[in-house]
């Protein structure tokens, strides 16, 4: 993706392995693409818990000494990009809390849509929150549950949550992996040397030579007890799945398996369908690295147009850089991408990207390609027009800032200054992912939200990534 939108989060859990902290660290390292804002690991030994977390990337927070200090044979970890709650250390996960039932640790990927409603209800009953993240709601619900055992308390609490949540939870007795009833976010189960692993993507298993077993099913809690025994409990009946289709387009690594399917061939097939829908006479296919590369391979194979690396990405950009005093046109884009003149000069170029959010960066990329000598620029997007914000764990801007919602296709073409533009159709996308049963959420392209916001259920507000309460109607983020 040439433009920046928020990754959601990645979670990892290890149950009953002598090197639990090391495995969790390596798993988070593999899941780093899902969040670079903060990271944390909690381990457990002899009934207690130890936490290490910080702001930044995994390798910046953990070193040999910090990992060695995390004792125990059970661990859960988290990498975060904020979609709900502010960007500060208080909101870094996993959340570790003490309550009347002992201690509990939670790591969450997704976004709850009844956050404000639940917080106000709990605060009215005496709950005091220590963060602005929606994930803390589960801890307070557990604390207020009258159930006699932890698993029953979890069932009671989860039934009050609405939205997207793939979680790993740990207390003195259990390590649990669970998914919301719609299965919006992915979560997989693996095994390593007899230990159980939960992870957002299977690339976290590959890095430690783990074996993929199966996905956690929607509405399921997979529970590992103190003896390492695993069993499954339903906290909600699955009605209809609404798995995030954008995972295949962009978020998940192409070497991962999610929802029980390999990402690479699906992403490649998206590019093939895109080529079927948008034939154009051209000389070269150029992907916008890195997330559009696999789709561009599929586009190239189907169209017969050779693919070349006409844009090179700088992978070593820090959080900040010093801009030269003398003004350089489109400096920010040039730091990230650079054109290969020999490939682009005097060529008819098909540029493949995975999506367009605001259009600002793509406009600069097109300008860069034209300045490198391209005769024609044909833009092909492996996602449909992004017309609606996501409330289930992707940090997208308000609808008024989405170019796909505010401009016609011809207006977008003129704004980006390309000769032609084509987005894959919604129907074509679902065909590419072989979605015969309608199991994927496409709300960001259609506005058809699987969990709708309505005026009578108290869901007119949410807490944004800056920790502010935002009214859906005032921002135009209304869906009902």
C-alpha cells in the first residue's frame, strides 16, 4: 500500500514450552508487519506473571537480557497499531490486571464497536479504567462476573462484547485463544514440541518450526489447562462468517495461512482476475512494493505483459528523517520509492497497487513515473474502491477523506493523472478468494456492515486512536 493506514495488531501465545518467552519473541518478530507502535510479552511461572513492554518495534524493546528475565513456560505477546485508544505506553498490550479472581492477561486484535457504551456502564458501577483501549473492557467484565469459574466468567463477559476480537488470554490456570462469533480477525492454532501456540498468522509458527493445526473457529474458545491439555468450548453459536477480506489484499504476509487458506495463491489470483477485468495494451507491469507484488505477478501472468521492478522501495526508513533545507519536490515519496528509469522510459506502464485511500501518495508516484519517461500510465488496483471506514480494527480515515467515496472514477483518474484506472470489482474480488458461501466482510467497499451501528443500541460513539470520543453522526461515519 503506497498510502499509510493503520495496521491492526498481532497476537501470540505459547502454552507449556520451556522457552515460551523466546518463542513469543520470535513470533512477534514475524508478526511485526501487523503493528509497529508498541510490543509486549507477559510470561507466567509458579502462578505469578511477569511483563515486559514498550513503545516501538520488537527488536527495539527486547534484547537477550529482557527476554531471559521473562521466566515461565507460558507466554502471550502483542504487537500494536492503535485503532482504539491513544498511542502511549498505558495502552501497550498485553494488558495485565489483578482482580478478585487473581490476575488475568489479555492481548487483542480487532476493535469493539460498543466500547463507549460498555465503559460508561461499567464506570457507573464503580469500575476504574487505567487505559483508553477497548481491550480493557474484558478485564472489568471478568471482575464483575458472578460465575464460579474462569471459563464461565469468560463466556459471560464475551457475550457482552460487540465487534471484532481475536484474543489470547492467560491466567493462573489457562491459556486461551478465541475469536468473535463472526470470525472477523484471524487466529490459528499450532503445535511445537508438544506445546500449543496461538498466533494471528502462521508465519509466526514457521519462524519457530511449529506445525499448523487449524484456525480457531468463530465463537470458539480453545483452552489449554495447566497440564497442557487442550479442549474447545463454544461461547457463541456461529451464524454467518464475516472474515476480513482485506487480510488477503494487504495485511497478512503472503507466506502466511489465514482462515485456513494460504495467502499467496489467493493474492496472486486477485491479480489474475484484475487482469481479466481490465485489459490494456502495455509494455510492462510495475508493482508498488511491497504489498502489491504478488497481485502484480498474477496480473502479469494473466495479461502476458512482463513484470519488472520499476519502483524500488527503501526499507530502512526510520520514524523521522532530516529533510534538506533546499526544497526537493515530493521529498517524502522519494525517500520511500525511487523509479528505475531504464525500465520506465518510453514505456506504456501498468502500475499495480493494492488500494487507494486518499490518493495523495499515488499521485506523487504517478508523477515520479512520468518524470522517469513513461509514455502512458495505467493504474490497476487489487481492491475495489474504498468508500467506507472500517470499525473492526483498521484505522481508516473518515468517509469524507476517502477519495473513493468523494470522487467518481473519472475524477479519480484525472486527479491521479493516469491514462486509465481500474479497480477490481467487488464481485471479482469474491470470485478471486473463492468465496462461494459469502463468508467475507467487504464493508469498506460496500458499506454493508455485518455488525451495524444503529441509533437505538447506544452505538453512536467510539474511542478513536487518539483516545477521543467521536460521534459517528457528526463525522459522517454513520452506517445506518
